[in-house]
């Protein structure tokens, strides 16, 4: 094989086949660089040997233009612990009974000082333990009126409602936990952050368009702007009354989609890089000019009903199961 390079100034970054330099100009008299190289190569056996190599260089298309966008995965973390599974409930019940069996005797002398009226009232209602209700070969282990071979049963005297004060009544007040099912759950209010307290909620917004209207909020990255800066600008679409935290500057998910030629002549499509963020307080209120016509706080299990399959495939792994 013999190779002769195109006349003209040589530059070190324009290297051709077998280490020879070629001129880096964009065209050679109306010809592309690949065409010029192909025409300058001659071989002893013919040009068919290199046809596949040279044609791939000559026909490579220019890189497509995509709109770069920054998206936001804004979530509310779980507020209460999740519901226990049947196995977990059985395990904790077992541990509770085991703790009662192995615990020390109830220290009545601490709560009811000896010789006081309260101590006599407490002792009078306790069941008598003699240890004879077990098998004959078992040796009773009775300490402070308790058979330590089984859990201790404590009976408290009845309350004297007529004599107790407001402060003493607080001692007997039963702690009632708040319900796990809120009004927002009963009303199916998807705009409320008070729903699904034991699950992570994600913000999805709806834009006024015909297809793919439900998505995570996103905006185009402007000239000189970073992904983080664009993400903070996205937060402004929800109003100033949100206390949020941007978890990282590194994208957690990526999605791209093409544009129709009649919809956008400037770009071939969009590439969206999603950053994670959390909301601690406040509410999301769409601002005028944001293009948002609706929004919803959804769990991971609910999101597939709102978005198309391709979009969900790009986002699923970035979302928490709980």
C-alpha cells in the first residue's frame, strides 16, 4: 500500500491512516475530508479493499442538537413508621412476652412507699401467689409475692375520682396515638402532603399539552446556568412557601425523548437530568406563567398510572420503594 497526503499545512491532530498527516480543512474543493482521503488512497490491488473504511468516514452524520433540561425529583419522606407485617407483629409480641417473663419484680416500694395508705390499697388488690399451681417437681420461686417462673400480673387499685386533682388525673390519662389514616386519605386528596404518612410522596406536575402531560417538574438549562441553578429555578414554580433541600448536585436519573419536526424545528429532542430534593415544610402552589395546570403527590406505586411506560422505565430506579 502507498499513501500520499493532501498538499497543505500539516497539523498534529489530523492524523490519517498508517500515521500519515492530512490537511484539516473542512472541504477539498467541495469534497468532504473523508472523500478527499478516499480519493488520495491507492493500493496495488485496487480500491475495493478500503471501501468499507472510507465510506464510514465520509457518510458520518453531524451530531444532533438536543435541548438540555434540569428536572427535580421532589419528595416528602415518610412521617410515621410503616405498618408491621404479620411476621413482624408476631415477633414483637413474642419479645414483649419474653421481656415480661424475664423482667425484675414490679418495684411497688418505689411507687407506693411502705406504710402509706396507697401501699395498703395496692397490696389489697394483688392476687395471692403460693406457687402450688405448678407441677409437683417444680420448685416455687416466689419473691415479693411473685412466682418468677411466669410473668407477673399487676392489678392497680381503682381511681378515686372524687378526691383526685387535675394534676393527678393526668397520671391516669391514656395516651391515644393519632390515626394513621388521615382526612386526606379518606378524601383521596392527591394534592395534600397529609396523605400516605408511612410512604414517600413524589411531586408530579401536569402541563397543558396533548401527550405526556404528567411528569416530574423540569426546565431548560439557560446559557451560563448549571443543572443545580436550573433545578432551584424549578422550585420557584411552586411558590416561596416551601422549605426544601437539594440532596446532591449529581443527577439521580436521566430521560430523553425526540421532538416532532412540526413541534420544534430548533431541537431534535430533549435530554433531562433529574436531581433529588426533599420538602420539609410548606405547600406547593403553582405560580402564574409556570405552565402547570395540575399537580399531585404520589407514591411510587401510583406513578405508573400517570406516566407512559418509557418515562417510567427511566425514573423507576431513582424512587424509593417505601
